[in-house]
C-alpha cells in the first residue's frame, strides 16, 4: 500500500488498484525557484515544461 500522486499511478505497469480519498480531493502545489542569473536556465525551463505537461489540467506552462 502506498500514497502516490495520480500521475504515478495512472500509467503504472501491472495490476494497480487506486482508491481516491479525501473530499475534496487532496492536492499540493509544487514550484521551482531559480536565480535570474542562473546558468541552468535552459535545463530548468525544460524541467518546468515537463512537470507542467505531466500535471494535466493543473499544469501551468512556462
């Protein structure tokens, strides 16, 4: 048994049974922080894009 985000469960291989809980459904906000002068801006932007695309209707494209 585990508590896992829906995105991890919906494409899990094999037989996985998911049972939603909470009313209203529990959710959390995740954010990325970076310095304006970060040399990793391209990598962080890509990571943000992928995280937002996996978030479905709740994703906020960058």
